C-alpha cells in the first residue's frame, strides 16, 4: 500500500493484479477507497512450474496490461517477476521494474540437494531471461545482487538499485511503551510462517535453554502453518510447551506491545518486514548475520546478530537482555530511531518513483 498511495498522490493510476484469495476484506476495502481496481490473476507460488499453467498466466498478464493501458509494470515474487515480465513485454510495456524481495529457500543452501540444484538452475535461467527486459531491477539487499550475478542470472549491464526494504508506516507502527513483565524479565517474540528456514527450530531450542535457566522468562510465537516443503509440522510446534503459539493475528501490534525483544533467526531474507515493524515500535532485535537479516541491525546498537543455523549463540544473545535489562530500553530506542531515519515508507520508494518520472531526478 505505501507505494500505491505514493503513486496515486503523485497523480499516477494504479491497478493491481494478484490472486484474489490472498486479500483480506480489509485490504480490498483499502484498495477500493484508494480508487485502485483489483484484478484476480491466480498464481500458485509453491506449485512446480507447469508450462501450460505459466503460459495461461503470461496471457492473463498480457491481457490485463493491455486492458489497463499500463506503461509501467512492477512485479514481485519469482513467478510474477519472470512470467509477469514476459506478459508485460508481449503487451508492449515500456518500463518493467521487477522487485526482488528475497531469493527464497532454493537459494539458501550452499550445498543444495539434487532437486534443489535443478530448481535453482531453472530459476536462474528464467531470471536471466526476464531481467533482460527490465528497465531497472530493485533489490532489498546487496547480497542478492551479488549472488545472482555469480550464478549468471543478472548481467552486468542490467540496471539495479537497492531499496530499504518495503518500508514501514511509522505512524501505524508507532513507538510503544515496554511491557511490565514478571520480575522485570524480558518477553521474547518471533513472528513468522512456520518454516524451518525462518530459524524456527533454532528459536525453539534456544528458548528452551534460556527457559531452563530462567523459568519466568516468556517466549511467544505468532505464525500460521504453511504448505511450503520447508514447513515445520504443526504437531511439532504444539509440542514446544515452553513457547506460547498463536496461529494467526489480523493485527500484529498487540503482540509487539506485549513483547520486550523481537527475535528472527532466519537463514535469509530480502529485508524482513516483521523486523521493521518491531523496530518501529521500539523493540531491540536479535537476528542473524545473513543476507537481508543483517541490514536492519546495527550490532550492539539496536540489537545483536548471531550466525544462522546456530542455537547456543542465539540463546546467549537473548541472555544478554536478561543480564542487562537496560539494554531493552536503550536498544529499543535505537531501533525506533533507525526505523524512522532509514525505513520510513514515505521515502523508501523515492528511487523507483524518480525512475518512473513521478519525482524529479
């Protein structure tokens, strides 16, 4: 919505094409109030690529682009970036501006399985072809650019730029007072789909270590089950009786208000929106020294970074907030400051808007 609102405010017309099932009624009402038409363009982000299905998708995008007479096309997530770009190209769009908001699980493992190598190879080839039609490709961290170039998916001549994530509405996610907790102990929160590559099991194991030392410390997890192949079974999550699990919240702000420290030990991200939301509300961060995860965290200033896929360092990072309670307030204030200075959604899309000609260069 921040990018849509900004384009509309600058006099641009916006239409959205996406699977209608992904929208809540609230989102549909917000788009309707903003005067933005929404078109149902189904796509299964987890399904194995089927040539007939992808051809149908290309045709749908081409028809929609022609119907809306679009002269700028902004796709994100791999299938829209690849096949949506093909459809927009066939429709004659003059400016295609893909947004790569992360590379996904297939690019995480340094030594991938045979199947993952095959899927990665296909993805690299598709990216390479699609990016040739792009005016500018927008990323959220430099590691994704570097890795795609090493794999041959991104040519040196392709214009790229880096955005500070998807931005955060610093008024919607206003600074919140820290909660009063039992004995002044911090309360730790993780918000994520139930995926292994989000560091879910590492969080659970580290929480168990800390809980064994400090029984009064509380750990909360908010996130739905997922159909992704890397999903952690819901029965396993339910067995973690030292963590309070909430499957779904329409509004995450009450969970943020109830926590002292936000934790996301993910293996790789674009720029994690949940971290930006926690920072904006004034919460310190524990995350990983991994692509996309390290960018929002200034080590020792607004949080701590630990190696990905590790448990003991994660437990020790959380332990620091128990040993030195003042860190919660000090680092939380730093998080809010960084969120306002670097990730304010009113400004993060300005490079893209300048490229569209909606803002002066």
